C-alpha cells in the first residue's frame, strides 16, 4: 500500500473540508449515489473545486475485499482521500440495541456548518468519549431549540406506524 501525501490546505489546517462515511457490504456501497450527492453539496458550499465520482469509488474498491466495512471519503481544496475500516457494528449490536444519552453540547441550527459533514468534529469526539465514560454507546445532540439533531457518530431515524 502506498502512502498518499496530504496537502496542508484550509481543510486540514482549519477544518474547511467535507466527508462521507459509507457502509460497504460485499464490495457494494450502500446508498452511494445519495452519499456522493450530499458530499458534493458540502464541497460546493465550501467552494472547493473537487468532485468525487462513482467511477473513482468503484476503482478504489476494485482490488479490495470489503465484506462488512466502511468507506470514508474526505475532500478538501487540495485533497481527496479514501480510507477503509471494518464496520464495528454487527447484528448482535442491533439485537441488543444502543444506550443513548443527551449531550449538554447544543447544535447551532443557525450555522450553515451544522448541515454538512465537515472536518470540524471536535464536539463529536469529545462528547462520544464523555458518553462512554457514562456507560452510553452514543450521545445525542439537541439544537438550541431543544430539538433532536443527531448522534455524535450516528444519524437518528424514527419509525412511526411502520414508516
């Protein structure tokens, strides 16, 4: 494996970059088009002149065996970086469920950064550590209005009447 040189641009120096984390099952990216669309919206928001295509993703995965894995794509002004890792969540986690708690840190719904997956992830990491010290699997962030926003490393979905 060859190491890729990372350019110290505004993304890596100041957090002006975007990322997507995509589940990969049997070398197939789950919801790839949707992830790349969201990534492209964030890239456009940051005025970054980069694009990640499905073909580039397929090419990256071509010689990698990824059964139950995660692909992370990070984009800044001078970098496009792909990384992979095993998916830490398995069927036993979903059967058991997850213990959640509310973070005291609030999301600022007036900030446009709140609506993109950015390199600025300090709150998430610090709150995830604090949650684990309390015995929780994941902290949940509320916004300043007290509305549920997201987890530190998860999205939140609700099912009502089977929908």
